[in-house]
């Protein structure tokens, strides 16, 4: 069976390219495979049939690049949702718009079975909770595009840590990625949420106020999103240190896990994954079982969109369980919000967030 998809938002992640990830001369000029549209194209089980964007130039460039007929290019998400019958709706708008677009899609006559929403899930926790409720009420599956969850290497790594106890009890984690927290480092944090599978309980944060994307994107408005970091203590007493303050050019996405049975070093930018088994007080380096080579942006990240689309088709077929749910995404968002609250109040923050902290909004693109 072939399923039909429509996209809300004709920007970079929808299919036209992202500054910092793709060659600048290609951005906005043609198909970019590391995108929602690229993911749909990578599987023969989903056809992209419609696009909605308020910006006519972006809408038409996208429609031309991805062969969307002019009759299926809409100037509002409401008109697309009122006209089309869709199995999947992608939400590729800025994060502060995710809630309205997801809720509208869930309750629309388009009647999608799945909403594939870009990360981060929303700009505040209360919005994310409303999105989850709307999808639950309409029997719509909400899949959040934390891309690393759809790479084969991270799936295998998660199995090794959680199911095969590769590291024993994880005692300490140190992780680093470039600024900004919402736009970029949500990837870093969500990876830890998945691999540790333990609820964050206490957070202390620091926010730099720096946002290098403001200049890179020639932005005409400021956003709250900035570099930052801090520490997180989980319910399993794992101590996690996060540093997301470093500019893109000098940054590497790195993780170091220390466990009672071994340690693990991951460097996704420089292509190095290493594992040591702890035996009689000595760390002995060994290959990671079932993983060949290190994670790379060129292969694993790019292929993650096709993997995600294939996973969505499996969900529609009834052959899979959601690998990146809205509830998972809330856990990542709460940590980011808690960093900001901790910085502003000069205090530790307990999770899960309660009101009124669920209404704290961190704007981004």
C-alpha cells in the first residue's frame, strides 16, 4: 500500500537545505535528501502530494523542486488540511508554531494517522502536552524527528546499553555539542534520554546568551535560543554534564559514558567510537558488538530521514512501535527549559516540571 503525505512549512528541513549542514549555493535551489521530503522519496511506500506555506516564493520553489503540482501547493496549512486526504502530515515550521500546526492537523478533515513533527517538539512543555493530548484524542501517532533515533548505529547502541548491559550501571556521562540548545543540542540531549532511559530529576543550568545562528541566518528578529549547559542528575543517580556553549567551527559532538562494567567514547564529528570493558580494575578496549565504524553526518544523519519515513510506513502497516514519541520528546524539552529556569533563578530545578514552569517559552527557529 502507498500512503499520502503533506508538509506544513517549505523551509530547509522540509526539503530545501539547512545552513551549516549543506553547501550554501544549494540551499533553497533544489532537492536536499536530508529532509522530510527526502525521507519520503527514499521509500516507495509514501508519496508526497501536498505542501503548505504562507510564503509564495518558498512554496513555489519547494513545489518545483519536489514535483508538487501547483494545484496541491497551499497558502495556508488550514487550506491543505481542509482539501487533502492525508495519511501523514509533516510539521516543518519553527518550533513555536509546532503546537498549533500539530493540533490543527490532528483535528482536521485530512484525518492523518501520523504526524511527523520536527524537533524540538515545541517551545514550551505545556504546548507539547497539548499536542500529545490532541493526538491521543484523535488516535493520531505523534512521531518527533529526533533524527539520531532513526540511525541503525544508535539503535544498536541503545540495545547494547539497555538490553545487553554493555556498561553495567551508568554512573557518569559527559557530553558536548555546539550551541544553540533548542536548534542544535536537542539532538545531544535526546540521544542521552534514549540511551540512559532514566528520568531526569535535578537540573542546574547556565545560559550564555550567545546565538551564532542570528548572524549566520541574517535573522531579522531575536530568539531566546542560546548556548548553554549544566548538569543533570537522573532518577538512577547518573550524573550528566552537558556543554553546548561552543561555536560550530570548533565543536565536536562527543559523549563519554562511565559505567560499572565499562566505558564508552563517541565522537560523531571526527568519526571515532571506542569501547572498553572493565575487568579486574583494568579497562580493556574491544570492538562494539554489531557496530561497524563510527556514526557520521554524511551517511547516518542523511540516511536517518529515509529510515524515519520507512519507520512511519511500518507504523501505518501496524508492524512497529513508535521509536520517537511525543512523550520521549517532552523529556528532552524539559531539560532544556530547566537549564533556562535554573540560570534565571540561580537555583536547582526539579523535574518533571510543574506549573507555572510548564508555560516557560523558549523561542527558536
